[in-house]
C-alpha cells in the first residue's frame, strides 16, 4: 500500500506539515509513504487545446497511491488558497462529467483519504463557531464527488506560534496513521450499520409500545399500523440526525 501526503500550506515546516509528518510516522514501515508540497508545483487548469503537464505529474502520483492524507490550514474560515486551487485545477481529472454536466466518480473511486487542518482560533471558539468546518466540508465535497472514502480527520486549534506539536495531538496523529494500516479496499459497513440501527429501533419500539398497551396507556386498535409508521418515521429522523452529527457537523478540537 502507498500513502501520499498532500501538503497545501505556505510553509513546508509549519504546524500543518508537522501534523502531516506525525500521521505518516504512524504508518507501518511496510507501506510506502511520500509527500508532495503543492507550493513546489506551478500548475494551471487544463484547456480544450492541451492538458497541463504539471497536473499530469500530480495525477500520476494520486493514481499510484492508495491513501491520500490531505493537509491544509484554515484561513478566513476556509481552505488555504493553494489546496483549493489544486482541487479546482484537478476538477476534470478527479471526476467524470456526463452530458448534463453532472459529476460521477471515476478512476479514483474507492481510494481512501484522511483530512488535516489547523487554525489560530481557540478550542472553545472553534467548537462554538466552527471556524474549521468549511475547510473540512470542502475536502469532503471534493473527495465524495471523486468516490474517495473518508478514514478520519484531524483538527488542531491554538496553532499561533506553535513550534512543536502538543503531546496529545502528536499521539492523535500517530493513532490516525496507524488507523491507515488497517483500511479495507472498500467500505461496505455503512449500509450494514443502518440496517442494524433499523432493527434496533424496531425492537425497542415494539417493546415500548407493548408495555404501553399492557399498562392501558395505549389503545390496541390499529396497533400494528401505529407501530409500523412510528418505526419508519423515527428511523428516518434518527438516521438524518446521525448523518448530520457524523459527516456534516465535524468535531472541532
């Protein structure tokens, strides 16, 4: 397995780079690791007349890698300009467009990624206001369109003036790096988890409503209709909340 670090910061030795290095240090030596520093590459969007040769090089590195560790700082509540420019220029290579202009996963489908960002904002303020949320959402939107599977994410706050990573954050990065070692080719567990959730909701609802009927708190008429509609509605609402909490509302620490 090959793990590729993609660094989109203005400094190759800053906090973002240290976070990326710490993650890669957690990867098993049996796997190959490499890093591309986007500031070293002068790329431009492809045109109808010709493809950008620098993007050809970067695309080749992405294709030969199994896992991407995408690291970029948060500036003004959004992803750094260099990383955003990289995504914009790679747009037509990351996805396939149909006749209507809609995007579909293409050659990068089922690869994996881990995202990293950092900001000067304090931990509590970031938790309340979500300064880093848009950076992570941007990465997730691009990767989701390309069919790349998310492993996890790392956020570091209070990065102003930091020369060395705090011990806790260093440990977290190493943990995420080790997590990369055990990824599967495909992530087929999401559907399985939602099916398990549905049956748990169904069993608990049946038990709760059965107790209510036994205590005379609920009429027996139309019991199964009420039960079925409750299970479906409750499951849909719960699934939406879990999706929001898991994928949309990023952890902010």
